[in-house]
C-alpha cells in the first residue's frame, strides 16, 4: 500500500500519538509529500524533540505509527538529518 493512503486517513491519530512520545510539530517530507510514493515507499516524518525526549521516545513513536498505518515509517529530528539535505527538508516539510 502507498503510505500516502493511510497517512491521509489517520492524520489526526498521528498528531495525537506524536504528543504522547514527547515530540512536537510533526511534518511530512519526501515521497509522500511530493505525491511520488509507491507500495515500497516509507512515510518520512520530521518531528521536533521536546525537553526530555529520548531515543526510546522516537523509536516508540516509529513503532506505534508503523502498527497504526501498516507501512514503514522513518521518524527524524532536524538534528538527525544529514547536513547535506537538512536545509531542503526543513524548507519543504509540511505539517501533518
């Protein structure tokens, strides 16, 4: 299944789940944003960590979203983006 399908259907749920894992401002980027996702694509999400956010929070968020949506999810923070792509991703990412 293309990740854009469950993403569009479950936007509200994604925002609720993100708050539980101590992150803010969930944004989509990559192939789903551009309408270029395929059955083999993942959903690329960018989130801002809040004070106290841990790698366990980010991993838990990823796992819960994959279970909810039924597609692979890649959760990134701005600091976790490769410097080569960071500015472009930050400029294009759109709120969930």
